[in-house]
């Protein structure tokens, strides 16, 4: 792909139910806005593009629950993408989906519109864990959704799981990992539960309904998953992500390589042409803003809530934090020096020496990478690579 090729993130903020752990920009009572929202997304694309069809190699519908959008609305949005951006012939086009919201006819329709990759939010195969997380599906629904996806011609799919769930054991976690492996997914994303402020799960923690997650157990669960997935031939290419050879998520690689991406839709974030921005969160406000005359330039639209130029310190910090997440690639030391005019040692000095001495990072073949010890303490490593603004 061209070095200047973009990734496009399109946020779909509609949900049937808000899960207990979720702090994403989602709404359960605004389903009547879906058609107007699709039109607003197309209008936002046109504003941002400004008549120039820039190349794009990935497209990701996130949410929310994108699979609540009708095939007709999804097709209209995808037509808008093609009208305003030059999608590469083999562009990766992903849609997040809740297993209980799709059937064969729906998946066939969105496949014909251009969706060629799915990401199913499984989270667990254990019913008591799904109930605690307030997921509305059971594992049999997942099995059926995967079978229908394959029948519809979508063989490239990701399955999400969550570990560190209150009440989850090492045995129940292993059961979830092995059960999803039986579905032979191209890709797996395994995330440690974070109890976010303002969520029902935080209130349950505060009133004693649930116990706080055990970080030692979560570390054991992560290590077990690493072992099992390696035995099954999956490449652990990013801290939380595994793929069959050649099946890494191209869209997320843009984020982890600190590439340029446009965020479109209510609450989306983007970074392109040296500018970082976020879009207004409320869907009604988003739709209204995009009915205003466009007076802004790329990569912004009239729906942008705030933006700022990316400083050198911010760009360096972002490069370190995102690229170190890639376990095999890490940070290319020559590329870093070329981009920023200083070597990594010149920028970080004693900080880098300490992390090397503590065995959290290692240098080899011209790259800086996390060690296995560093995988488990990655947030502490990333914190030390954050630079203060001058």
C-alpha cells in the first residue's frame, strides 16, 4: 500500500443494551436516528475529503453495535466511502457485530455491500460470566453466527474474549479459550477487564456486589492463553492480539504503527496531517452539525468538537507507546532517528537505560522491543516513555 494510505474508522453509536462494563459512546434509545445518521456519515466524509479521493486501505465499523444498521444503510455508507476515498482493491473492511444481531440474510447482504471481515464480541463461553457482563447472547448463538458468516462467504473474522472477570477462574478461562479455538477463527483479541468510572460494574464494586479483579489471577490467565494459542499456531503479534499467519488486523496495525487514520461518526477520534481531533459525541448534535455549511479543511469537519496540532513530544510519545505494543516489530531505531532527528538514546537517556537494566525492554536487530516480562508491565513501560511538553 502507499505510505500515505489512510485507515478509516466509522463509529456506529447504537446498541440494544449497554453492557455493565461498557464506557464507549453508545446509546440504547436512539435507534430512530439510524437513517439520518447514515446520511450524516456520508456528509462528513464529503466534508473531510473536500473533493480529493485520498487512498485508504482499511475501513472499520466500530461501536456501539454496527450490525444494528440495516443492510441498506450500510450499503449507503460504503457507497459514500467509495465516492470520497480511493479504497485499495483488497481493502480490509471490518464490521463489529454482536452474535445475536445477525442472520444469514443480513450477513450475505453486508458481504455484498463490501464487508469482508467481522469482529464478534464473544467475551466468554460461560453463561454466568456472560450474565455478569450483561451480554445478551449465549455461546450457542456465537457458534451459529460464525457458521452463518462462513456460509455468507465471510471467513475472516475476529473473536473477542475478556479475562480478569470477577468470579472467573483459571479453569473457566481455559474453557473459553479452547471453545473459541474450536471455531477456528483467523484472529483473536483477548482483553483484561477494566472497571471504568461511571459504569454499572463500578457501582457494583463500590457496593460490594462484586469483588475487585485479582491482578495475579489475570496475569496467570494471560500467560495460559499465550501458551495455548502458541500451541495452536497463532502469532502473538500485539500485546492483546493473536492471528493466524498473514491474518493480522491491518486496520489496527495502522494504530500500532502510529499511522494516519480518520475518525468519522459521533465520538470518533482521528489523526492525520499532523492534527489530532475528536468529533462531538451526541448523535443528534452530530447530525445537526453536519447540516451546517462546511468551512473547515482536511482532516476536519463541522462535527469536530476539538482539535490540536500534534507536537513533537506527543508524536514521539505516541510512537513509543503504539509501536512497542507490536511484540515482534517494536520500534525501528533507524526510522525513529530519521523521523525525529535524534536517536532513541538521545531522547530518553537514563529512562531507556533503566528499562533495559530492569529487563522490561531489549534491543536487537535494530529494534527496541518489550521483553516477556515487559508484556506484563507494559503500562508502566509506556508511562516512562511519555514526554512532557517543552
